[in-house]
C-alpha cells in the first residue's frame, strides 16, 4: 500500500481566511454587521452626493479651472468611484452576514478599492508638490498650464493601474478581510514566501510610505515659507495680494484633504502591516473592523472640506469687497468736499474782486 508522505500544512501556515472553512462567512455578530451596513450606507450616500455635487459645480466652470483645481476634481472622481463601485458590495454583504460575491467579486472589489484609494493618495501627492512649487518657487506658476495637469492625471491613473493590477496577474492576490464581509490585498502573502514579502514591501513603499513622505515634506516647507513671506506679501499691490490669498486658500484645502485622508487610512495601514509581518491572530476581529470602517469614510470628508473653505473664502472676499467699496466711497466724499471747498474759495475771491 502506497504511503502518502505529503502532510497537510500546519494550521499556522495556512491563510487566516482558510482556517475556519468558509472564507466568506462573517466573523462578526448579526448586530455588528447590521450596524456596519447602516453606517456604510450613510457614508456612501453622503459621499456620493457630496462628490457628485463637487463634480457638477466644477463642470459649470470647467474652462476656468486652475491646474490645482483640476487635481481636486480628479480626487472627487476617485472618491466617487470608491462610493459607487466599492461600497455597495460591502453594504450588501453586511446585511447578508457574509460575502456573497465569491472569489471573482472579491478580487474585483479588492482591485477597485485599491485602485481608487491609490489614485486618491497619488493625486494628493501631486497636489502637495504643486502647492510646494507654487508657494516656494514663484517662477513655477508661470509655465504651469492646464495641459500639464492633464498629463499629470494620465501618469497618476497609469501608476495606480500598474500597482493594483499586479495582484491580478499573479504577483500577489486579493483576499477576504479577517471579518469576512470585505476584501483587500492578501497581506498574509508576506509570511507565505520571499516573493510575497518582496511584493508587499514594494506595495507599502511605493503606494504608502513614499507618497506620505512627499506630502509631509511639501507641507512642512510650505508652512515655513508662508510664515517667512507673509509680511512681504502685505506690501504688494492688491492684484498680487489677491493672487496670494487664492493660492493660500487652495493650499489650505489640499492640506486638510491630505490630513483627513491620512488620519482615516493610517490606522488601517498599521493593522495591515501587522497582519503582513506580525501575528494576525493577535488582533481581535471586532477591533480589526474599526480601521476598515474609518478608512471607508475618507471619501465623505473632502466635499465637506471644500464647502467649509469656500464659505470662509467667500466671507473673506465679501469682507474685502465691502472694505474696498467703503474706501472708494470715502475717497469720493473727500474728493467732493475738496471740490466744493475749492469752488467756494474761487467764488469768494471773485466776489471780492
């Protein structure tokens, strides 16, 4: 009788999502899945309408959009893509208490989430570089045209497509999250082989560490430059001063968007790195779902940031307009009084003569 010397792999060497039999069964309670489903539904609706509104308002003035604003529109497209393409899968699965779209749906969902998420981060990286060069090197703004922004967008989408498609062609994979109702990159591959470890390290560096470092560097330099040059700008004429105010406004928008994105995604990145290089079982499943829900809410922040900054900017512009009108009215009154006084003096001299 032939002996089978091929022993089954040890339990600890199997992917976490295969250890309990059904990889797509929810590991959360029904109540937790319902709460997550309702939460994601609210986030998805607000994100869809908010980013849709941003795109609609931008389309009304598309011929007047500045290069930085074109990047912001691209960011809204990424956020809308996450909301429309990705969130319905997770919402339906939460209400069904399991992932219901199989391995094909899992890979599609993982690809779409990674694609639009990577596109968002690389777009924010490009915006931060644009703001850095615009604020710190004034001559940069002279040659930057809209066509350069569109070329940059093409590079961003190609970059995101390259890294997110690699798992679909055998370099990596997409797999269920530990809680079962969502899918993401198969971080466990870093523990499965040297090739998987190299792939995960490349993903972390080129799609997280490097863009984040560029963003932080750019805004640190911008803050230092704005502080050192604020007094100088105050002595410029009104046209240059208004242009500077607009650039600072765009920079504030970009900074807040980047901060919101990183706050939402850094906890998820930490959990993912721990899953790749630490002990995935040491993270309670109920705790692992929290960073995921926080990351999925990032697409909702940006439209709120646009509206708040635009409202404050409009108030400042209105205040400045009122001040200008008031000054013009005072100048007109002074000119009128002076003219009347001169006319009266001439009349008195004529009468004396």
